[in-house]
C-alpha cells in the first residue's frame, strides 16, 4: 500500500484501522493528554473512534503545573498520552500530576503512553553521577501508573527499572516500509551504523532488507561507553613527592591505559551505493553530518538518515540543510513541525496507528505479541 503524504511531507497511513473501539468497550476508556504532543493524541483518539477526555493542563504565574480533569474517571481505564520533548522536565511533571490526579480520583487503571521516554540515554552509571532513568521510573510508578507503553527505548534494559509492565513498541516496520516504497533502487543500498554501538540495529535492518552493512569507526568526541566511570578508575598516583608504593606484578591495581580513538574511517564498501544511516534518536546532528561527509568522500551516492525519535535540538535543521544528507526520516513520536518548516529534507512517518492498536489490545486484554511480529501499515 502506497504511503499518503501531506503538504508538509508527512507520511500518513490510511485514516482508519482495526483499532476502532466498539461502543461498549469505549465507554470504560478515557484518553487524556498533556501539552507535549496534542496532535499525536488527537490522531490516536480519531483512529480509535473515541473523543479525547477533558483534561486541562496549564501553568500558574509561578510556573507551577496545574491539572484539571473535567470528566469522571472513577472505575475507568485511563490512558495518558505524554511524550518527551525539548521541555522534558515540564513534560515529566505534567505526566506525574495527571497520573496522580487520576489515582486519587479512583481510576481503575492508569496507562502512561510515552512514545519517547525522556532521560532514556542516562541509563548508565557515571563518575559521581546516578542512573537518572531509574529515578524517573520510580517516580512514574509512585505517581500511580499501572502500565507503560513506549517506543524504541535507548536501551531495552530500561524496562527492568520499572515495577510495572512496560511494552516497548517498535517503529522499525514503518521505517523498513519507507525504505522499500520511497527510496528508488533501494536494492543498491547499504545500511550504515554511525558508530560501533549502532551496529546491532544496523545489522537488524540489513538482515530484513537483505542488504550489506558498513560501520563508521572512530569518533570526534567521546562515546557514552568511553566516558569516565569512577567505579573502574585506579587510584591516582601521587606526584607531590618521590615516595611511591612498591608492588609486585601480581598484586595491586595495574595502570589503565587510556583509549586513543582513531580518525573517522568506514569499515565496508559504500562507493556508488545509497547509504542509509539508522539510529533510535536524532538530537544533536553534528555526528551524523560528519558521518555523511565521510560517506560522500568515500563515493556514496544519496545519503538517508532514518530514526525513530526526531528531537532535532538547537540548530539541527540548519546543519541538516547544509549537509550532504539528502533526507532525514523520523516518526512523529516527538513534535517537530517547526523544524520541518526550517528544513525541507525532514520527512515524517505517522505511527499513531501502532499506538492506537496497542491501547486497544491492552484494553481488551489481548496479546501484544502480534504487534512485535506482524505490525504493518495495512488496514
């Protein structure tokens, strides 16, 4: 089935889907949303054939968040659609207060629909730091949420931080379909991993499309896995005097040699081929722009960048517009209409049909495994 496009370049599947609710089932479901992404919430409600609940979220003059739920939620199943944006802290507070308001109003169940989970990249211990993702998970559970629906977590292990069920949906079928239907001669493509950490995702795409893979090695800045972690750092040697501890070779903490990163190089052949970079998040695009320039130097033809979440912070639209990247394709888990007006290379795939179907299955107590095996854009 061909994808429909609107004037802004968004890719939209058909208007209706199997996720429409019947009248008896819809009477027990309430769909509310905060200020992070009302457009996505309205699309999900439209696909399900229900109205978005009356919930007002606003800020007082002192910037405190206020939530007013207009409809009764007693004994009902509440689904709160709230994603992460550049204003992540306000997004989180709105979600916490909405969830707690529903909990104290005697809602039967409260499901948080968080397409992009904020702070998901802060899921590892750093020197004199903390695992912020775990803190956020505890806050969400304490607020009253009984279930979480999210999409393409930065690390799947984040699900273990929650004490409630978490469904981590996948956007890859939508992106794979875009490659097959919207990239001419995609058989002459190669899937590119921007760094070795992305090689697993790139391999998954390459296997499904039966294409080759290339990996860019070397970084202009430190990767997450190479940041200083105090747990593994040896004690510093004293330079104030000449007295040092004498240890044998088999005793004590050996010197930890520093890593020396090589310049950017490509492992794999991209000459004369379409390069498709894949990742889970596009935020600071400088690393992608540098990778695209390297691909061009090595003879790549068109260059595409596909990702689930398009945060596109700072001056990302300008950098993309001036870069060798021909097209950036992201889903609408995060609103980015302003960035699309600033850069014509940004395209959007609508994933509201997947979220609507997930909500319908959870509400009807149906298996979710179908969504992980056979999710498509088909009706």
